[in-house]
C-alpha cells in the first residue's frame, strides 16, 4: 500500500492524550509525532476526531450453538456489527464438543471465521470435557496461538458445566501449559435447584431468570474460583462481572496481591432487572447470564473500572432472534437462549454513560476497550496501541456524533435490539484494520474474509500493572 497519514487529530492512548499525526505503511504504524510529512502517503483528515487504537472485544459468541439453537450472528454479520462499533479484533469462544478435542474446537472455529470475518480475530477454547487426553492437549493450544481457555461453573445439566475438581486441575495445569483460565462464575448447583423450585411453583416468566440467579450465587462462585486459583498458584480471569458482591471478592483478592483479572459488560450499565420484568414475554429480549441487576450495583462497577479492579470491558455479544429463538422459552424461562447483542453498542455505551458523565476519562476508555485487553490476552504490542511497529488498527472517534439506535440501522443479523430508541452521543466516524478502511460514513465497507487470525502468548506478569 502507498501509506496513510492521519493528520490533525488528537491521539488518545491509555497513558495520555496529545495532538499528533499517525503515519501508516504496509499495514503497520511507522511514526506517531506532530506535523509528520505525508511523503506521498494519502492524507486522512482527523481534525476534530480522537485517534484511538482499534478496540478489542475479547468476549463474543459468533455462530455458536446453545440451548438447541445457534446464535443469529455468524462471523460475517457479527464482525460487521463489531466493526461498526469501533472494534478491530475479537476473541471468540471455540467450544469443545462432547467427546471432542481442543484441536477440533480450534479447527471448527477457524473454518467458521476464515472466509467471513471483516476484522482480525483470535480464539479462546472452552474446555467442557476434561479427559486425560485433553489434559495432555493443553500445551498444544499455546503453540497454536491460543492463550486462554474458559470454564463454565454455571449451566448444570448441560455439556458446558464443569465440576470444581476439573476447574481446579485446569488451573493447576494452566501454568505449565502457558494459558490463562477464564471462568463464568455462577453457582450452577444453587441455580439448578432454584430453577427447579420456581418451575414447580408455576413461575415461568422471563423475570424468574434473574430471580433464580441472585447476586449471592455469582459472588459465591467468584470467590470460590479465585480461592481455587490461589491454591493452584495460577492467575485467573472472571468474565462478565455484574454485581457489587462479586466485585468485592475480586477487590479483596487484589488486596491480597493475587493475580485476578476481571471483565464487565455494557448490559449491566444500560439495562436492569426491570427490563426482564417487562409486560408479557418482552423481558425475554433481556435474558443473559449473569442476569441484569438492580442499578444500585452500578456505582461499584464504575469504581471497579476507574480504579482497576475491573480491567476490561467486553460485550458478551450473543445474539438470538426474539421470534423463533428467544420464544423457545415462552412457557419456561429456563429454555430462553441466554444472551444479548452488544458488539456494536459496547464502546458507545461506555462513552455515553462513562466518559460523557465524568465517570471515566477518555484514557481509561481506551485502556479497558483496547490496551488492557491486548496486554492481558497476549496480543500486545501488536494490538492495543498506536506505536511504531503495531498493526495499524485505528478508530477515528467523533465525540459529537449522534446516533439513535433502531433495529433497522444495526449491522448485525438479529431481529431486535435491546438498545432500541437509545440516543448515543459519541461514536466511530471511521475504523481501519491494518490500515484498511472497514467502516466509514455509517457503512461497513470491509471485505468479508479479510480478517486474519492473531496468535497470542499469555504472560502472567502483564495486566494488573495497567491499573489506571
């Protein structure tokens, strides 16, 4: 390529903000400095824009089977939605099939992604069947560039559920295998019993999804996973933290000096339990796990993002159509597919509710959306920074851009949006992956199949030092 010069904008990094130009050649950033000479490069006018490193969303579920159906977004529509929100790389969850191998999960997800993704990508592998041959396979993941694995403590009675002894052994093995263990922390046993009792009473409406997954079941599982990691001497990452009691367990671990990473998601700031309790079956649109909470949890979550107990902000994009998928649970809330779309709205939600309201700085915004994600998940400094040698993944963020969300102007494939009617102030004007425009003027222009796999390497010394 001839090169691009992003001129006249304000560079925003996790460390600070300053006026500078960014010069790109051959898919890489080659210089960041004031008043750079274009020297034949095409000039992109970034005046009035914030120039940020491309966002990373390390929590997505594209083309994923769940509850007898498959997510509405495949790797084409899902990554297009992500690109429209400023995301230039996702890390998706490759599920080990019952009786299958970890290599098989990697190969299956590689096939799903390779000719469809419009942005770069990587995989976590979800371990669901810890046989002896699977234990021996763990080190092979690191050689494939997979630096993280996931364990589900919830969903008892499904192939996803993992007993404590297997979680503990995976934590023990992870150190030598060179992978980070991530956990979905909810007490699966307690939830199963509460669901059984609710159905026996005839309580079948969507709101009982939340009432059978109360805050203490998340807090207990979070603390249990952290303590098991402590015994194993391994780092751990807790995904989609939704409530103050779970965050308290993480904070206490940090005070002990334990290496615990943690993520929260936009739905816990944009929505609440009352959305699940909407009239009729409407609440099914808001069913996700952990469930939406009482908004009294939000001040703690904002403080977690601000002071570093929560280092990353992922979407947990897991889209199911309202008609034909969510309505599988019309008469039984336990059969409603769990998940919300959010890859497109993630950054705009955080900007509007966080930065514009003074809860986070623009630098913390970049840290939790991009830089911390790259560091913790082993993609830094190739990703997550605007520095010479990094991939030219660039977001031109317009703090004045105004968008009213409708299902018609979304770029995914789901038949509704929980953000319907919400007005966002601030959003991506243009998005570049390795120097190529993938989104601009409200349209995805990236070519399907142009996204590339990014191999990662986990180092436990990275991550918590990024507290901002």
